């Protein structure tokens, strides 16, 4: 198996940050093995929210059987109904279970955004390391240093820039998710936006979170 290493030399794994690619073209690293547990925790979190809002999971599954078609309205480009259609639906006097379902579904969409950003970061990093390990990028060092500048290098650096941007998005999504959980809705007399969107919660507003400055978390200043 070929590993893409931090030193730019493809070959045997030389540290825990080395990436490799499986037969499906997915990138992996020892650094990313935690993502399986992370995915599991996010799934458990979504189920806990569903249970909390509906009282028991059986009630959620029963509602889901009837309301599944509402799942992607206003959230997915694949939905056959437009945002305008969604707005015309939610202004009506909807049953409480329908409002609950829409609510937990929107939180679920927020959770999926966290999952997607994490997976995107891993794949972009893996792609960067594979490109970085291409021997065509290697030139002889001059006085112990080497500088490479080309359109290909510009494209390579842009991958790192996108990782930085995605990390910022991950912090924002995490802050939104925590705020929503800390302020989980209990009244469902009408359709409302998620609380985190009402307050425009971002990582920069983490002081509004009860988890703010929690040691070892994404919300610790250090």
C-alpha cells in the first residue's frame, strides 16, 4: 500500500499523519480513524433529540411513516417542492406532530452538515497529500531550500485554503448545533425557525453557549 507523507515522499508510512487511498478512492489516515466514532455519536445525538421531542422513538417512527415526504422540503435541491411551497404549507394550522417532525428534521439537517464538512476536510486533505507526494513536484534544493511556483502549485495550495474555510464552517455549525440543543423547543403551536438561526449563532458568539470555555472542547479559547 502506498502512503502519502508529510515529507512529500510517497512510499511506506512514516508517521501517524500519513494518508492512503482505498480501492473506492477514499482517503484515510490514522488521524481520521476517530471519524467512525464521531459519526456514531452524531447519529446517537440525532436519535436522542428525536426521542426527547416526541417522548419516545416509536412516536417519531410513526410520524415519520406519514410525514417522510416533508423531509427534504426547503432543505434539499432534490425536493420536488420549492421553498415557496414549503412556506405556504407551514403558515397553515398544522398538527403538533407535523411541527415536531419538521423541527427535528431541521436539526438533523444541521447534524448532517457537520458530518459532510468533516468528511470533506478529510478527503481534501488526502487529495492534497497525494498531489504533494507527486515526484514531478520535486526539484533539487538550493542552499537547503527549494521553491516551486506554478499553476499546479497554486491549485494545490487552494486545497489547503479550502480546508481552512471548511474548518471555520465546522466551528460555526458546531456552535449552532450546541445552541439549539441547549435551547431545545418544547412548544409546537406554530412553525418557527431554529433558535440558532434566529440568533445567528456562530463560533464567534460562543459566549452565548453554556458549553463555552468547556475544557477540551471546540469552545475553549485556548
